[in-house]
C-alpha cells in the first residue's frame, strides 16, 4: 500500500457538510481506482462500484429517469450483493466518461445528498471525447481533482523516508542553509533512482520489491505501448471508435516524437518532427489529446518574464514534456537507467533533467513557462514564488548560467530580481542566486508563503 497525498484530500472531502460528487481524472495507471476503492472500504459501511468500461451494460440504468430513488433501485438490482445505506454508502462510477448519462446524474445525487459519489476517468479532460450525447455535463454539481503519478515526496515515503526527514529538507530550504550531508547524499541516491523508476504506482512497487531496474524498464516499456494502443481502442456505444485511423496516427506520431523533441538543444516543439502526413493544425489537435489525457504537459514561452506569467505567455510557442519522468526514460534505449545511476547521460542529460523539473512543477499544480529570445537567451523555467517572478535554471553541472545573469542584470528590461539554480549540489548561494538540488522542486509550491 503506497501512501498517496490524495488520501488526505479524500478524508477532507468526506468531512465537508455539503459535499459535491468528486470527479477524479488523470492518466491511466496512476492509481485512481485503487485509491478510491481503498478509501471507500476504510471509511464507509458499504461501497457500490460500477465500471462502465468493463460493463457497458451498466449504462442502461441511466438512459431514462435520473431520479435518485429510481437509479438506486436499478443499481442495487443489477449489482450482486450491493447494499445502499443513506449516508453510509459510497458510489464509485469508474471510467465515467464511457457513460455521459451517469455523469449527468451527478447533479441529482448532489441535490439528493444521501449518497457520496466519486467518479473516475482517464479521458475526462479530452475535448470532444464524448460526441453526440443528449445529456449535459453538470455545472456546479461536481468537484474536480487530478491525480498524477507519484511525485518525489511520495516516492520518498514509499522508500521509508519519514516526514521528519522531509521537514529537515523544508527547513533547510526556508533558512537557505545546506542540508546535512548524510541526509543530502541519501536523498540524492533516491533521486537518481526516481529518475529511472518514475512515479507510476506499479513501477514503484516493482522497484521496492525487487530493486531490479530491468524489471522496472520492462513494465515501463509495456505501459508505454499500452498507452499508445489506447489512442485507438475506445469505442462509442454504437461500436464505432471515437477517433478515426488518421487521428490515431497523428496522436501516436506526436507521442513518439517527444523524446526527439527534448533531445534538441532548444526544445521548442517543432511540428516538422512529427512523422505523419498532416498539417500543423491537425498535429496541434493530437497534442491537445496528449495534454487532456494527462500524458504530456505544455510549457509556454513568455514575451517577458514578469508577472502575471499567464498574461505574458505565447500561445503558439511551447515545449512539451512527458507527464512522468519514468515514462520518458523508458522511451530511450536500453541502458539509459544505468547511465543515469552512473551519472553518464550524454545527449539526454538536458532532456531528462528538464523533464524532471517540468514533472515536479506540474505535480504541485503549476502551469509551466519558460523564456527564450531569438538572440539565444533562454531561461529553462519561470515561476511565481512568494509573490515574485523567479527564474529557474536547470544545470546538471555547475555552469556560468549566462542567460540567467543577463536577465538579472537588466531589471529595467525584464523586471526580475530573483533566481534559483537547480543542480546536483546542496543548498547555497552563487552570485546572489539561490542554488538547490533538483530533488527539492516539490517544495516550490505556488501558494507557499513560508
């Protein structure tokens, strides 16, 4: 049983006096179903579980009346040994995107208030995934949450690192003092392992049980292939696929291009590297699928690195990162994990470390931004931190960080005074710039006012 942050969120949700049905989205295999069923078993007298992908026939329940009494009568009649007790039963609608009418029913369950309800789905964010439905998505009657794969803090918990040690890390960052050497070296070792393993729960479990990187890679490669197969697998009720063969080809080509895109010196996404015979707008649609399904995250360039960042972002100029660092590493050739553990990354060095930072920032709820000019000046990431625009420079080794220095030296032009340089070193200062190890990125929360 892996400790997940979402569990505390679920407990807090249950304590709300008037709670809306909870809708949890996220990439496949990040643990949505497992954690929700476990939560239900631990906190309710009974759980009624409906999987609309495995049992599409369950959708018949919602085709006519959405009256709660009528629905519960049909559900308990259809699900063997199910027991519905008001205020003591949790309903779980798994893969709810397969039954739009079930999602429409959330409005009525919320108004009724007798049964808690959680819906989950891997394609809830996909624009146009459900086409031609006569039922509307409930507005104001559902609470939304995204579940990611394990972040580095959760990986630390899984490997026996307690909150006391994590508190030492946070305190060192707050005080801007070096982390005690023994702790730093241990966390750095786990960090290199996390680069190889990533955060998909099954990969983490395999690593903890076996410490066999070959077994982890085998799982990750299989997962990557399965995720790619998913692009053309799902079908509507009439048996036709949601996406045409050409649409599936575009999505797969975009997905397959990401490691090559990130291996470039300047990692701006280039449509020309997507190997399929279609136009750029069509390729953009394929990218949107990857974003909406939780497989990839965009990072937009800025006109200027000042607040508000969203207001200064450039819509059509962006990088694309995979949403889990382990998934990226699995798409490089065999032996990459060994190279990471031995510190010999070669051409992939920038891709892996930048993707790691993008992964960590997105998992703490941040949108991603960077700053690049045609002159060659480039800042890897720009974030809002403690009320300021802060530059993040990703360095695998100690370097000059010329772009960072240039921006900081021109306050009148760029309006930025603060920067953080990330690398394989401890906390410290270098020319008034805070340096810190990569593994602390999970502590750079947007709402952190410490």
